[in-house]
C-alpha cells in the first residue's frame, strides 16, 4: 500500500529547525529525500503542512512502497516566512 501525498499519518522525524534572518524566521529543510537517493529542491519536492507538522515529499520515491519518501517535521505552531534547503545530519 502506498501512502498518499496528502496523508498526515506519517510519524514525525523530529522537530523542524529554524533560523532567524533579516527577513524573518526561516525553516531549514533537508536537501535529500529520506532514502538519500534524490536531491530535494523547490522544483523536485512537495512541501505542505498539516496542523503542527511540515511534510516534505519526494515524488520520485512516493510510488515505491519499500522506500520512505516523506520527511515529517514537527513545527509546534511556528510559522516561517521562508525556507532553505540544507544538508542536515
């Protein structure tokens, strides 16, 4: 069974990271999909929020039920003005 792109039943991978910039709060997004196979950019992934969770989905991995395709990061209600992709540990 494949998890739909709009599912909010994905367990969290941990809290979202934020940084303050001159333009406001910025959320830091992993630049690789959870499987590590693909580089994520604003053109190569889908980013959406459900309640207190930010989801970053790799469409290239989404159709493979054996591969984790979505990062789910808890936001605790914080709202960022922008996002940046970064190589995270």
